[in-house]
C-alpha cells in the first residue's frame, strides 16, 4: 500500500533526522549555568525566609551565596540532566555566620531543577512565621529554572 | 417521487468561496457531540481539577505543584505544566485528527468532492476549522483555569523561578503569557493530527497517534542525550514559559519554540495537502 | 458547440498495483442521450464513473465532460454534472434538509433555492427534518437523487440507482429517470441488470473485467441477441427433445426440463406437437430475455462464450 509506504518513509526520515542531530551542539544543562542560577535563587529565597521569620537586614548581598556544583562524583562529566547533582552553597546566615550547605539538586532536561537543602542549616519544611502561623520554608526545597542558551 | 423535473439550461454557476466551505465545516463540527462536549469540558474540567487539588497535598514533582495552596497564580502554571504532558496534544488531536478522517468513516468524500468546490478549498476550510476550534478550546481552558484558581486560592504573590516573588499585579500577565506560549505547539500538534488523519484515513489513529508521538517526544526529550536537537521536538515549545518567570526573563526559547512549531505546522500541512490533492477517492 | 460530446472518454486505464480495474476503455456519450454502462459487479463501471467525477485520476487516457477535462479545468469540469456513485452517503448527524443545504452551499449559485423543490420531487418533504441516521436505504437513495438534482445538471450520472431498493422503489426510480431523460437531460446509468438498461437506455457499453466487450445501440444489440429461450418440462422430456430437434430448434437438457431456443413460431408449433403426441406439458416458462442472454454470454466466461466478432479481451479480474 502506498499509504503504509508513505508513513513508513515519514517515520524513517524523522528517526534519521533526530538520530543525526543527536549529540550535535552544546548541552543545555551545564555546571556553569546551574551555578549561576542556584546561587542568586538561594539568596533570594533565604531573604524571603528571613522576611517570614521577621528578621530584618538580610539582603541578597548580605547572604552572598557562592555555589559550586558537581554531578555524580568525580568520574561523571558535569553536564546533562539527572537527579545526581550536588551543589555546595557557601553563604552568610541570618546570624552573620559563614555556612557551607550541601544541596541535592535534581536537574531536568527542560532547564528546570528542584533543589533541597540540609535542614540543620536552613530549618524544617515548615516555618512558624512572625505572626505565629505555619508556612512552607521557601529554601527547604524549591523549583528553579535557568537559561539554556547563556 | 412525483411532480415535475427542473428545467434544463444551467446558468453559468458561480463557484462558492472558501468562506462558504468554512462555514459548513463549522456547522458540521457544531453538530458533533464530541466537539460540544470538548468545549463544555474545557470550561468545567479545570474548575473540578482546581477544586480537587485544593484539598490534596501539593504535588511537588511537577513544577509549581508545591505552591498551589499558597498562590492562585501558581495553580494555572501547575495545570499548564501538567497539561502539556499529554492533555494538550490530546485536545489538539480530538477534532483535528478526526475532521478529515471522518469523511472516510462516513464515506462522504465523494459526496462533497462531486460538488463545485476544489480539494484545495476543502483542505483549507477543514484546516482552519480545526485550528480555530483548538484555539477556542485552549482559550477556554486557560480562562477557566486562571479564573477558578484566583477565585478559589486567591491572588497572592507568585514565587518566581529564580527565588524572587512576583507581585500580584505582574503575575497575571505572566500567567496569561505562559499559557499563550502553548498556542504554537498546540497548532503544531493540530497539523500533526491533520497529517496523520489524512494519511491513515482513520479517525482513531488520527486522534491517538499524535498523543502517543507527543509522549514519545516528551520521553526522548527528558533523556538529555539530544542536547540542541531537543529543540526540534514538538513538545519542547510547551516548556518555554519557564523563561518568563525568572528574575531576568529569557525569551530565546519562546522564539525558537514558535519557529519550531511553525516548521512542524508547515511540513505537516504541506504533506497532508499534497496527499489529499493526489489521493484517489475509492471508498464510500 | 452542439457537437461536443457530453462524455468523451478515450483509452482510459487505471490500475491498482497488479490489478487493472479499467483497461483502455473508450466511452462516448452524446448530449441528450440515455446511456447505459453495463457489466457484472467488478467490471470497472464504478472506477470509470469515479474517474468521470475526478475522484480517481486515470493512469492514462483522456476524459472530457462537455469538453472540459479534470487536468485542465479542475473542479470546473464538473460544472453541469451531478449524480452519485455506489450508494449515496450523507452526514448522519445532520437532517436530510441540512445535508442538502450543505451540499447546495458547496454548489454555489442558486442551488439553495431548489432545496424545497428537490425534496418534494423525491418525496422526502415529510421526513426532511429527521436526521439521516434514521433514514432507510431507499430514503438515502432518494436523497442522493435529490442532491444531484440540486445542481440542475446537464449530465446526470447514476451508479446502480436501483440497488437495494424494493420493487416499488425500483419502479419509482425508473419512472423518475425516464421523466428526467424526457426533459433532454443526458443520463449516464450504470447497472448490472440488462433488464433495467434495455428499458431506459438508447446506447450501452458492456464491460467485463475492466475492458469494454461491446458498445452500440440497444437496437443493434437486439439483432445480435440469441432467440428467446423457453424452459419446457413434460412427462417425457426425451421424446419432447426429439420433437424440438425435428422442428429445427436448439435444445439443451437441464435438470428440470429442456431449454429450447428458436423463432417464436417454431416454439409455438412445438407445444402443439407435444400435446398432439399425448405427452403432458407440465411447465412452460420464458427464461431470460434475449438481451439478458446476450449480456451473460458477453460477460461470463461460460462455455457459450461471446459471439464471433465480439472477442473479449481478458483483463485482470477484480
């Protein structure tokens, strides 16, 4: 049947085209892009956390987050999506103390990620805010996105 | 079968325009239970979904799922992220995958192609009907989801995707813009469904296969091995709204998504058109 | 202009893979004629009519309708042409009237003004608002005729119009076709039933397995046809057969009697002979008409075969 042939041809072409393009170009998910996104995001959320707790004088600048990310230990190249990214965030906490937190990061191919922090540094999933209400802790776990082009 | 017979001498007939054909395609569509149900569903189902999720624990594995109780602006984004996995391809295919193939199913190609309209006119009338209908469904879906979310959850500030809080006044245009980015890939899926239904002549395949292809593309795209080639997938443009919600918004993926969707649209429609033009109508 | 043929199909061929549905056929229909395309199912009649409507493109050959051809004039070559192919199909979810309004929309011109007239003409006025889903086969067939008349055609193409109709429906359909033909309309009719065609048509083309085995006028066909055959059953068929041969009649023995073929007066004389001899006559029936007999000879690869000079080129069998 001509129909079946046409369809087979179309599918074949699509497979061939995607196959040929596989691996072409630069990867979307890189260590550099992730580091540039996670640091400021963490800082912003940490400020938000401080606001909820009624702590004043905490700014993105005072948090001063610096990030170093690594995927799956030294043997795995630091590119590509996966649940095995670890980002070390060095920052100044709400008591003015320098801290190093190890954040587990799940990076998706669509240039978004979910990061979760250590509760001994940033608290539990729920906070009691300055009004005495239980609210989610913004830095406990968060969604973020980064630009896959720059 | 009595009475007289019409007089002979046919006047030089003025051929009907494509607008007339379009009007009748819309009439046929409006007479279908499926399309009416789809329009009603596009309004009612989001209301139910929002109400149900409002009583559930936040689904944290989908983006914005964790915020659905804290911001009414997060809910439509969560619904959008969930819907593009397979709901939007399905909605795009339900009418588009059927509008050509149901003529095969009813055996009515010969009925309409032996009148005074060309296959080209029929093709464009059907294509425009499917496109118009799918845009309407998308608009209704978005409007219903956004309205219900704001009424049920409230208009609290929206958490952005780089740690910032987006004030309520700015959040609504961003949410609407995020839904608007789905227009291009939905039209791409519309064209894909049209192509598959024209070629297979089977409404079931026309509706189901774009959804299956969408899920395959989603799966392939999530693996990460494709790198830049991932952007050629028709599912990738569904994700480009993420860039609108960061502190420094990036629009390049949106632009790429529109171009890629347009590419799929043009290629699928061109093949479908040539196929329909050349095809022998043997059934019915 | 008047010498332009209504249908001028020359050397049309259409194959699907190894199967040749239509093999190098030529069919020419003059204006005002009622023309029959006759053949058993699978002879290629419908494929030919589909080519006429531009639904199927021929592999080779040319086809003009009122001087216009599909490759050059596209859908304009259907101007003045209407009809249906196989059983007419409509949108089941729309009413009969709405289906006609839709088709009138696709016809353009003043077709929409004729919806009431054509519904009345085929006797569907009372059921016009019912969905086509609930129509009987005969009603759909009538709606098919109505949808063709909407176009106010110069050439009406009807593919097996009596198919699936009950005897009353067949009678009405034939009467309608004859009335339409009387208005000067050119009618192209396909059928597998010689009886139907011989009553209505002026000229016929007989097809078999994708090829034309004969064409000409019904009158010319009658000349070629064998004599009327009669089936006779008696108490002593062997004796009766001898009497028939003595009269110079052609005799074939069947299970339940004799088939005798010859001039009517000889058959009449044979009956008298049989009775005179004291054999009881138990049955006397007229078999198929002479034209039907000829049709079967032309289109079946029966032992009789086609008469000399009407050699059937064998094509692929569907």
